[in-house]
């Protein structure tokens, strides 16, 4: 059999438009808001405890500065969640799965189905509270995940896993 590797032009490539992506469940945005809030509450509580229980003399303006810096970073993180959420989405196509994310630094990852070694559905405590899951895809050559799609309904994650697993089984 003769090897054939014909060139193609850019105009022949399939175009993925934003309208083609399936959005992440809105409950995932609430999850991110709560997770970020918890992350920023911890240092505030630590500062309060230090301020109340410490024998070290520290001017009050230093504590107020620290509180304001933490609150400013919390507000910025909430802004990034709000702005970036609309840029999260995935597409399951015949030969691959594509995930996009990011507001400032945008990232699009496409994983060919025939390269996927195994899949996992993950659900931490907080994700379970929101009724959400993450689909994690692994390809050959690494111990870490190659693609993680968060904010999926458990039934959706299971259906995606099943569809991709069938494609993997067809390639063997």
C-alpha cells in the first residue's frame, strides 16, 4: 500500500463556532463563587484570630490594609468567574472532544477519541452538593489528565463517558 499524505488548505478545515459549544451548567458558576468565597474567608478568619489573640503589637491600619487587599482579590476573582464563565464549553464531535475556557488567556483543547486511554467521572463533596460532576480524559504518555470538563450534570458526564468509551472500544 502506497502512503498518501495530501496537503489541504486552511479553507478545507472544519470551523468551530462559539454557537457550536455546549455551555457548562450554570450551577457550576455558583459552585465557583462559593469555592472562591471560602478560599478568601480563611485568611480573613486567620487575621481576625491573630488580631484578637496575638500579644504582638501591630498597628490597626496594617490589619485594615490586609483586609482590604483580601477583599479586593476576592472581588477580582468573582469578576473573573463572571466574565470567564461564558467562555467555557465543550463539543463532542465524531473524532474528538473539544473544550474551551478562559477569559483573558483563552485555551481550546481538542483530544482525539482514538488517543484516549481511559476516562473518569469525579465528584467532590461540594460538586455533589451542587449535583455536578467533572469528566476527566487521559491519553497515553502521562499520569495527569489531558482534559477536564467541569460543571456537567452527572447524567451528561455518564453519557459522554459512555459515548467516548464506545469509540475507544471500536478503535481496538
